[in-house]
C-alpha cells in the first residue's frame, strides 16, 4: 500500500503521524540508535510544517531557528512549506531551505 504524503494528509492525520513518530523516536533514543532518531526527528519537523500556514512567514523577515538558540534566519522567498534564505552571522552565506516549523514566530 502506498503511504500518503504529508501534503495529502488532514490535520488529524498529521497529528496522528507526529504522535507515532514521537513514540518511535523515543524508542530509538532509548536504544541509542542515533541515526534512526535523527531521521524520525526530521520527519516530525516536516509533518509539523504542514500544520502551519506558510502565509505567516514573510520574505525579508528574520526568524529565530528553533532548537538553535541565538541563530537567526532571514527569508528570501517561500516555496510551499520551505523558507529559502540565509542564516545570519554565517560567514559562508550559503542559501538553504528550512521547513517553516523550524522558524519561531513571535
């Protein structure tokens, strides 16, 4: 059976998926399976992004990156649930995309 994409899930399904991923991540962490834990964390971040409204994130605005205290991200443009831009204070100034669930709104 083909799994549904996060973009095709309802809010309820996304919340169920996040709860399921949290449980799997908790078990992976307890067992010390670092790689699996990291993958599950990333999946949760993506699923949470689909619960947010991309219109709340504006190009030109600066947002704190959740889970990275003191690090800020300036959005150049939006593409779906991804904010494209640059980390402030990063000497390389490489463009990257972050799921909007990683950005803290005030």
